[in-house]
């Protein structure tokens, strides 16, 4: 979908688009992580004579860096206080790891290897499990608003998944801290359970039942 | 209307012709006028026709510089006896001074403001100084024996007295600053015991410079230099003798008033002795803490803590306590 | 600093909630190296600190659960470390140089001489408390009566309750803290006290009706303090003076361990007196006995004290050196003492710790060079390392 839409934009002509980026369109995205550079060696070789955008401030090639985590930090941030957001997420990760590690150390035999203690993969798993495929949008036809199922881009599906996770985590009592609740939600979602996965399923079900209105999207 | 026009036309027969033929007529007519009379110039004021020639200023021919006539072995002190700003014709030196573009030679000494701006010492050449010294020698007494080196004269005259004389072009020859007397001496030249030294330093206050070990008194409160000098010497003497006086209340000097930490005066010594003489009975000889330990405690506190001092302290404590 | 060591309360709720997932978890994560043998190159089977030597340097030994419960129930391990112990389901301590040095001193000490005071000092988070814990474990196993204050500044900074002392004019009592300390003392030494059958040397009169007669067991004294919280402070003072006399008489050995000892010499506390002025530490009744027992005038014991920057308050935290932290009075009180420097990890210790974390599945990301990155970021400081690997 996103590919098609981009094609459409391109064919309609460059002059009408107002791009906000400081970089001209032919600038390539930088690849900061070393292992990715090695992976994409042949593709990067083509970029020898192509200007490349400067790397963003927070991009790094350390153990602590992870793209999903960075995105999550951005979504948690309120009023630009990303330092707080970062510490909240790292606490969340710690809590996830603590519960998992404790279970692993208490488990015996084969169960031991089945428990995943890697908080990052758990987070990724949770986000994957929460990603919706479709979305409904209100379209007015004959004075009636119809909830019409529409496909969404990959990027938006990731955004929705993380947003839902956060919304679920923020819906809590005052006494409970955000990291605690977020850890809870992430662990739930990683195992395909919990409120966020249910919310996704509900949305899918609604899309399925409203499938008859699908043609309103183009007619 | 049309009859009017024709009349005008008839009056100017010549012009009519010309317009018709398209040929200018002025050129034919003008020479005739010139021939008749010369062009007269309107002369409003009577102007003298011939210019008065400017009077030439008679200058003496430039004399060649004096240096040309100077003998090679002349007496320079006679040529340049006193301080004076630079004069190119008097100085037989090929001097050059001043900024030029790259590669060009600097301007020569003639008409060179740069050379005149800077002070010169042409009157203070070594022969000139020698000559003047010779001249005033008859007023001097011989250098005292036994003060040949600096070390010697500093030993015999430890106090340095500094005064300043002023020459000025005021109606008065007095200068207020001339009464000021500064005396200074090394503290090591005075003989003290520990108490007196401490007290002297307290009395002197910031007049003592720790880095150079000098005490400096500056007196200017009396109107005459002599009085100020006497006062400074009095201050020095009084402080010195006062520092040897022990007042009864000085016994109450507490630890907080001490400038340095002394092991002997402190709790540390009592504690160390208590530990070392733990199982000793009454009447036994008391073991006193080793001096190395005392020294490193003093060092730890006086010099301040650092890893080195603390490690040394640890070593000494371990040695003393046998751990 | 203390406030930065924030804790995660209520973790148990999360874990309870998740209990049900544990069984059905399928993981796709990289599995850390399989741990078949319990003894790896970074572990040692020698669990008795008395037998530790340079051979066991930078290796982990495990404190048995019941001993840990006996010694550290009332405190003595940092909060974060307790959490780590709970997560890893084992109480492991690394054998490090300062602890070995202390153990060597203690083993070779002549107990007939007056007590030697050892002062642990070092930067924040280098492991002073854990060094002390290691030595305490040794003391508990070797029949030392432990006089252990887990964190002295707690009394000056956040006491449970402060009231005017009954007997002494202008003094402040901390009855609940004193009682808590007595409970801690009883936990640590209950069995040993029963075995040694120590008796009080004189009669203590608490009030008209209550008194502890001379010759009654020490345990009774402790229990009285716990039961009658009003007299807990006085009981503590009595108990400590009794312990001093008993150990000087040779009936028992005493190990004094006070963490954050410099708090006793801090210029002020956070306790207010009746006229709304801050009280100095020497006007708290609990201070006196502990200063008394760190004096050199008794035998048959050892004193392990730690001085800590975070025991002080803002404005007094410029240096971690003992003379600065103790101040004039503190230094004179302790001099001559043996300073023991607790430093950051050595390369070997650092590597060993990383291995331990890997073994416990605490570090899950192992890209190339991650160890160097952690070493660089943490400056080999134990606490910083702990903080850095939290989210890995």
C-alpha cells in the first residue's frame, strides 16, 4: 500500500509536494550500526557517490541501542522529557527481565530453556502480536456514517501497536508505576494474551463484520 | 488671415529663397560681418596685463652632513655630550629604520621620524660612562673591606632600607612620597624559639611573605623620612622583643588556635600510648609511640589527605599495632 | 545517592500475575551457555570465608540460605543487591581483595591486645558494604558476637520516632530504631548467646517495678528491650557495655561492624529538638554506646567500620577519604586505625562478574565488544555496572 501511494505521489509531479526535510530527496539514509553495514555491504557500495544524511543524535552502535526501544522511548516521551522516558523504559525492561530470570532460575530441567529472559525480544514479540492489519475509518454516504475497513501501512501498524501498549499501561491506579504496568502489558502481549491483543482482535472482528462497506472507500 | 501671411512672406525675400532651396545661408553671410569690425571685449575692471613674477626665495645651499667632516678617532662624548633626540647629520652610522614593502630597503636615517621617536642612549656609551666615573671618583670613599661579595654584605647588613627621592618642576622641592620608608629583612636572620617565632608571625601578620621569607615594614605616618625610619626600626625591635614575652593567657591556647597539627599535643598520642601500654602495670616504663608514626600522622593532617599519605599512615599503623 | 538507588516495590504482584505464563512459554531468544556444572571458572565451592585466600580471588561463593537469613535479615546488604539475590535465587558474593585483606588481619590478630579499628573507605558503589558482609559472614561462622549496624545514617536521617530521653536532660531517644536494632542483634546472635550463657555483671533498674538483676542471661536483657520499647535505647547502652566487659574478661569474642560510621560525626541530624532546632548526633542516646564500643579500651574483639560519602549530607560530600569524612573529632576517636581502600573492579573481577551475569541470564545481548563497552561506560565501578546491565 505504502509503495503504491508513494508511486502515485511521484507520478503526480514533484512540484506540488512541500517537503519539510532539510535534505533534498536524493540523500540516502545513514546506516549507523556496524553489523548492519556489514550485512548490507553490497547495497551500500552503490551509495559511494550518493550524499548521505547526517546520523541523528541518539543513534548509536552500542549494546544499549535498539530501534524498537528507541521508537518506544519516543512514544513514552511527554513534553520532550526523553531522559525520563528512557529511564522508564529501562526500568520496564529490568522488571521484565527480573520476573523472567527469577522464573528461569526457579524452574527445573527442560522448562529452564523455554523461558525467554531477553526483554528486547519480548518487547518486539509483544509489538508484533499487537499489530493490526486493518483499520476502520468513518465515511459519510447518504447522510450516514459508515465504519469502513481500510488497509494500513506497516509503519502505522507498528505505531498503533506501541500506542495501544502504552495506552493500556497508562490506564492504571496511581499507586502502580508505569514501568510496572508496562512490563505487565508487554509480557502479556508477548504471550498473545492481554488487553492489547484483545483490542487488536476486536478491531479485526469489526473490520470483518463491516466488510460490506469496503467499496465505500473508492465509490 | 491668409493676406497677413503673405505680407510676412514678402518682407523676408532672402529667407524664403533659402527655405525653398534647402541651403543654409548663414555661412555665406557671417564673414561679411567679421570683416567689418573686431570683436570687442567687455572690460569691466581694469586688469593689469602683465603678470608679476613670483619672487624666488633664496635658499642657502644645503650643507653636507657634519658626519662627512668627522674624524675617525674623534671624541664622541664631545660630539654627543648629553641626551638628545636623534639627529642624522650628527651620527656617523648608516642607520636605517622603518617599515617598507617587502624587498625594499628600510628608509635611511635622513628625515626619518621613526629614529627620532625612539629614545637613544648615544650619550651613554661605555667611554662616556668611564669618563664620568673618572670625573666623580675624587668624591668617593674606598669600598669597605670585608664586603666584597653579596653574601657578605647581606650578612652584615640584613636590613634593607628603601627610600625614594623625587626631582620635580613644582614651586616646592618637597614631595609627599619622599617620606615613605620601607625596611625589609629575612626572617631567618632573626633568632627565635618556636613560641617566639609563632608570636612574631602573629604580630607581623600579612607583613610576612611566606614565599620569600621576608618581613617588610612600610612606614609613612610621620612627616619626615627620618622619623619614619626611626619608627620602622622601632616597630621591628618592639615586635621582636614582644614575641619573647609569654603572657599568662597564652597557656590557654587551644587546639583550634594552632597553625599546625602537632602529634604531641593531641588525642592521637594519648590513644596510641594507651594501646601500646595496654597490659603494662603501674610503674613500668611507658612505651611511647614510634616517631615515624607521629610524623606520618602530622603529615596526614598538615598536608591534607591523599592516597600516598594515607598509605604511609596505614603502613605505620600496621607496624605499630602488629597487624 | 541513597535516593538514586530506587527500588521496585510490588514486583511480586507482577510475578504472581505471570506465574501462569511461565509454563507455556516458547522462546526464540538466544539461549545463554548451558550451565551443567555448578562450578564454573568464576565460582568457588569454598563457602567458608575463613578458608578464602588469593586462590579464590575474583570468584563467587554462595552464602547458604539459612546463614544469609540469620545474618542479613535485618539489613546489611544493599537494597539493589537483595533484589539481585532474589532474582538470581542465590546469595553470591565475590571474593575481593579488601575482604581478603581484612580476613587476614582478623585471623592473625592478637585478641589480648586492645581492639584494632579497620576503616573501609572508597568511592560510591565500590562495595564497602559487601566487603563488610563478607567479613560478617566470617564472624558469624567463627563464634564472634556480631554488633552490626547496617546503616548508621538511618538513625540520623530518617528515624522512626524521636522522643526526649527520660533519664538524661536534653538527649533524644530513638525507641523504635533501638528496638529494631535489638531484634537484629538477637537474630544474628540468638543461638550463640544461648550457647555461651553470658550473664549480666550488674543490676539494671529501669523503673520502680522493672529491673534486670545482676547475673541474668544477656538474652533476657535483649528481650526486655524488645518488649519494652520505651527502654530500648537504655537497654542497648547496657547491652553494649556488658558486651565490652564480657569480651574483655575473655568470655566471648565480639565483632563490631558499623556501616556509615561517619554519620556519628556529622555536624547535624534531621531530628528536631523541642525548641525546633536540629540536634547534633552526640545528643542521640544511641550514639554513645556505639562510640563507646569503637573505642580502643577493650580487648577480644575487632571493629570494622566504613566511612561513606552518602552517609553525609549535601555540602559534606567532597571527598571519600576517611579523615575528611570523619572530621577532627572522628579521626581523634578512631586514631590509630587501619584504613582499607575498597577500589573499583580489577580486569579479572570485571570479567568474572560479566561471566556471572551471563550465567544468570541477566545479560542477554552479547554483540561483539559488549564487554569493552560496559567496561568503558562503568569505569569498572560495581554499582555503575549493575545499573548499566539492568536493561540489557
